[in-house]
């Protein structure tokens, strides 16, 4: 009986160890950046959207590279306006191209709010 109890205890212990949730190895900020890779964010109302541009897009190509695109109404086509690098600190991205930079902050509505000097804000929504 004692042997059977020890075998049963070992089986329960092994089962318990295999059923535990795996330890999380990445932090939320890493997950946030990974969620941007390959994503497209579109702004249809705000700074930079006007009679000429129907909408603007931020396309996150890699963990450090982003492209800025706009849909030109008259020509009915997308045009790339800039290639830039970006860095992340908490929920704020700093996008830098040719020595100029602006920020994009992820808000509680899952919008990226850009703040470009002398232009204003634009709310980008993930497509």
C-alpha cells in the first residue's frame, strides 16, 4: 500500500508540474512593439488629411522601421512620403526621419495619436 501511495504521489506531482502555466518571458512593451510589426495604421480625419490627401497611413515594416504613406485623391493612388526609424518608450513611439521627429502615443481606444509640430494631431487606427 505504501508503494502504491508513493507511485500515486509521484504521478500527481508530475501532472501538476506539467499543467502549470508557462512563465511569461516577454514584457508587455515587447508585445506592444511586436504587434506593430507588419501592421498598417490609417488616419482619415485630422492633420495632413485634406482636399489633396484622403487618408494617411503609417506602415510598420520592422521593429525599428516605419513608412509614411498618403492616398492622393486626384490621382487615386497611394504615395510613400517618408521612411523613418522609430523607438518605443512605454506607449509612445518616437518617429525620426532626416533629423526631424514626431511622437505617436497609443491611447486607451487603441488609436495612435500623432502630434506633429505646426500641423496638429491625427488619430491612426489599426487596419
